[in-house]
C-alpha cells in the first residue's frame, strides 16, 4: 500500500484565496506565499485584489463628497 499524502499545493484557487482573506498577520500571508510557486502566484493575485479594492473604496468615497 502506497503512502498517500494529500497534495495541498493544488487546492482550488477560491479556497486558498479565502484562507488568505482570513489570515490577519502580514507575516503569515508571506509564509503562505512561500509554500510553493502556485501559492506565491495566488498570494500576488490576492495582493492585487486587495489593492484594487482599497483603491476603488477610496475613489468611491471621493465621489460621494
């Protein structure tokens, strides 16, 4: 019988982005990105989403003044 180990690297993107959203500590997010090239790519995607989201929020706040 083979040693079956789950391949955590290839969890669905939405699941991993949800995990990143729940992590409060910035260093933990960096550690998340160090797991694999795929997770690092998702970490960068997450940062881009957060940047766009905060930019849109500040733009919308300016529009309401």
